[in-house]
């Protein structure tokens, strides 16, 4: 029992290091989310897709939100028309999809363009430009701020 509790505690600590808590603010009608740089130097955060929490890596090189196939099934995303997609790992087949609701802190986006990548075997989505282009993005030191 104690070993299981210790293991759970370590996994929670490790998750907090990889996906640090974000700060959401609203000032003069401008909504902002500040994301601290996580372990490994990447910006990552927990988001919500259609009410389900999911880890997301911020990826300015991704055209759309990219969702691994196994996570798309868990999230109930509908696989649409197939297309060829250029990824960091090469060309692959992806499928169009739409995310009804994506929540980042207190900011909610609707009908977000996304891609399902069946061969992408990750435990997180890539938060690409179909989301990031809706914000002013600023990186200062160890923090990224998305505002709109």
C-alpha cells in the first residue's frame, strides 16, 4: 500500500513538472493564459477537449491541433476525410476532425480545426496554429502568454 501511494505521488509530481499549472487572467476585457516553461524546456499545459482533461504540448510548427489516434477515440472525435500530412517524422495519413470545445484555462474555443494522426503514439496532443493563431503569443524568459 505504501509503495503504491509513493508511486502515485511520484507520478503526480512528474506530471506537475511536465505540465505546470497555468495562470488565467482577464484585464480590460483581454483574456490571458500564462504557461510556465516545463521540464525539458517545452511549453505544455493541461487543456480540456469536450470536457475531458488532456495534456497538450504547444507546437507553433503544427498547422492544426494534432490528436493521436488512440486519444481521438477516447475523446469521441469523429474521423473525417483522409489527407497526407507532413509531420516531423515524415509524411503520414491524417484525418480531418473538429473539436466542439477546447478549454485552455478560462478561455473556451469552439469548433476548432484538428487532425487525427492514427500512427502518432503519444500521450498528449499538439496544440497547433488552428488554436494559437487566435491569440497574441508572447514569450518572456520562462513564460509564454497567450492573450485575446
